[in-house]
């Protein structure tokens, strides 16, 4: 489930389509559980992924020396 949400966030896929992607995974016999079917659970996981990605980006920007100095 976490990997699916991460992929959706990285590829900028709206979470509106999350339910359809879960159905696709279920057709491929992937058991994702009942809670992960709805987009609200996906939104909470996406918020976590986005927050961590933002922290890494800010850390990467602030750790680099300014090229203009």
C-alpha cells in the first residue's frame, strides 16, 4: 500500500484515482486489506510521504553551499 501511494505522489497521480488503482491491484491478486481501499486512508499516507519528501528537499537545499560566494 505504501509503495502504491509513494508511486502516486511521485508521478503526480490524483488520489481521486486511488480506488481504481486498488481495484487493478486486486485483479492482480494483491491483497491490500479493506482499509486501504478508500482514498481517505491514501490521503493520510500521502501526507506523510509528502512531508518526508519536503524535509529531504529542504535539507538538501540548506546543506549545499551557495555557488555565488
